[in-house]
């Protein structure tokens, strides 16, 4: 495969490099932007990305506040505890999870530039507010379902099953 260089558009905005199967015929694609590689089976088939994530299983505890999922481009130069500090500090200053994610990605890009100049690996991150997700899962609510759509939800905490259906 071949990865094109990152270039600047007419407004000076950065256009990220893309991964191609053949450098001489970019129409063969997939023209993948690295931060969009999750789930791209075509790029995996062409050996442009590899779906071998580092996975850790951990039982969530009541004090757990955020889940940070990020690509190796974030963690190349930022240690786990520093990523947690960036997220926690941003939110403590009144920022949202989106703000915290932006702060983490920005810091990763800055460190890449410091150590690697113009080159950097893909930098992708998600920050999820765990208490908000837990509350949403524990709160019974009616959702608007389309005609003929049914929804079955299992609550792993209580082993109860909820079902919703719409016929109209």
C-alpha cells in the first residue's frame, strides 16, 4: 500500500494523507483516511490497516467517570495517566467530553510535531461519560420507534428484559 502526504488546501487547512492500494492508480482506492479505519474491511483485505486492537477487560466501578478509547497515534507519546489528566482537567474547567477529546487529540498532534516534525500517525479518540451512560441505561423511557419496529433491551444489572414495539 501507499499513504499520500498530508497537504494544505487553498485556505491553509490540513488535508490528511490517505492510504491507497496502488500509488499509481488512486482510483483503486480505498483512499482511506486513517482516523476512519475502524471497521473498513476493504482496507484490511488490501493490507492497508490491521484489525488487531489492544483490548483490556475491566469491571467498572461506581467511581469510574470516563472511558477513553484512542488509537495508537494518541498513545505513542502520551502515557495513559497523562491522557486521564488531560480529560479530567478539561472537564474540571467546565468542558464537555467533546472538549476533552479535542484537548487530547490536540496534545497528541503537538507532541507528534515536536518529536517527528511533519509526520504523524493517525490520531483518533473517543471520550465517553460513564455515569451518563449508566443513567441512560437505568432509566426507563419510551422511544419513538418506526412502524413495525421492535426493540429488545436486556439490563445486565437486573437480568430483566424490556420490549417495545410499534405497529402504526
